[in-house]
């Protein structure tokens, strides 16, 4: 574990800080010396991903946060000849800021060198090739990540689907097909394609982590372009006063995303006051310099505005204020 961790350096992988050893017997420790203690960096304000799934159930939007970071971390490991071999929700920490950290490299192995290692695997998440005793490979992580995606999207753990934890999910093809079918239906076509390719029973057909990371980046870029286009098209010269923002930004006491910049705003001929205090709303940047929270531009007749924002992936609209 120490040897593996010393080869890795990635913001989404727990970092090795030091190794402590003791040859003297320690109190309240049942095993015999020598003892080895691995010191790792502390991931503050975080909880296991399993807790988030257990508390909130199905969360397709959460995959958009978790998947790019995990894919990047695993791509880093695979590029260095290391396979994690224990990807599941207990070994993924997620902080309140949205940072994802992969922990517990106790089962990690080098796959280009060294003997085949088949012991100490998490059985429900075991890949078909690992169950057959084949040498470790990056495909094992791809398979487990595919299963993890189904858990986040559907809110159902693999072991709960099986009703047991002593057999791999691929031993029950109907249950595996059910998990994949639900993930595709609830997660959408793009995520469904990634998940389907990660859960190919033939390891050689699975999508590599580098490709998963690339697809996630491309999808994020497409969302940014679409959002920028929506903001520009609904404000420039139209005079409707509507500004479209990503659905993820919508919550009680709406907070404007830091990337949102209103470069021009033409208020409608008649402005209806919402009667909601401006102090409850975070302030976006409004050209030339002034914003809705601290000063009302001269051309504005009120500091309360009806702001329409999209909710979810559909066409439904909800009204907030700014």
C-alpha cells in the first residue's frame, strides 16, 4: 500500500504523508509487533459517498460531480501501472465543497509487474475476470465504477439488490441488467452510454478511464456553452429581463453561479416588484460596475426583479427573485 501510494500524486486521491513503525508491543493492540502506521492527509468536512446515497437515495445530478473526479483519479493510477481494485461508495469521500477523494489503497496492485493477486476483493463488485482468477487489470476499476454509477443514480446498493454479499452481481445477470436499465432510464442517454460500456462483461470492450474523463470534460464544456448561449440570447436586446442559469444553481434563496456575468441588461417596460428583500439573494455581476444587491442602476426602476430559471432537465419553469 505504501509503495503504491508513493507513486501517486493527484488531488482526488488521498495523499501519503508518512509511515511510522514500532517494534515494541503497544497497549490495547491484539496483534504482535512490528506495527506499521500509514499517515495520510486529512480530508476535512467530508463523508463517505455511501452515506450520501443512504440519506438521499437516487441522485443522478450527483454523478455529474463525482464521475469526472473519480475518472481523473483512476486514469492517473492506470497511467502509473496501478489498479485500485476496491472501488465502492465506502472508499469515496465527498466534501461539503464538492471535492471527491478516493481512499483506501489496501487492495491496490501493480498490473504490469508482479504476481496475480485475487484475495481481499470486495465480492459484490468483483469483475467477471477477477472472479475467474485472471491477472489484475484496469478493467476491474472500470467495472466497479460502472456499478457505483448505478448506485448513485438509482439510490440502490449492489449488495441490497443481491440480498447478500458473498457473490458478485454478475452471477445474477437479471439483477445486473435491472441495475443498468434503471441507471440508463434515470441518468439519461449520455450517462447511460458510459455506464453500459463500463459494465461490458468483456474487459477488452470497457471504456478506459482516460476516455471517461474526456467524455465528462466534453459534456461539461457543452453545458457551459449552452448556458452562455442561453444567457446571451435571453438578455441581449430582448428586454424581457429573463436570465437562464443552470438548474444546479437553483435552490431556496437562489445563489448566482460565480461564472454568471450579465454584460447587458434591458429591463422590461414595466417592472413588477416582488416584495422580497434583496439581501436574501446573492448578487451577480452587472455591467458596467454596479449590482442589484448594493446599488440600483439608474435605468432600473426597482431593485426587485422576477428571475425565471430552468428547473431540472425538462422545460418546467420556476420563479425566483433578484
